[in-house]
C-alpha cells in the first residue's frame, strides 16, 4: 500500500492541532485562527484520504473481495 509524504505531514498537523486545542485556554489563541487551522487540516485529511483510495484501489479491492 502506498502512503504519501503529504499524509505524514497531515498526521503531524493533526497531532499539532490536538495540542493547540488543549493548550488554547493557556495560550489564548484567537478562536477564529484556530478554526481556520482546523478547517485546513480537515480539508487536507479529506484530500489525502481520497488520494490513498485512488492509489491503492486495486490492493484494497483484493483485500475486500479476498481475491
């Protein structure tokens, strides 16, 4: 199965966003800025999910259909 470097960056962003959300009350990050960071991370997650499905279609099909 193929994973891209973009997927690794996405995972790093997701972990960073979790930390920022937890630390938001201490760091006083602008809520609107945090919202747009989360939105960007969500869009990147959706894109890399589609990329993964398209690149690994044949392999996933074999796994699901046991061929």
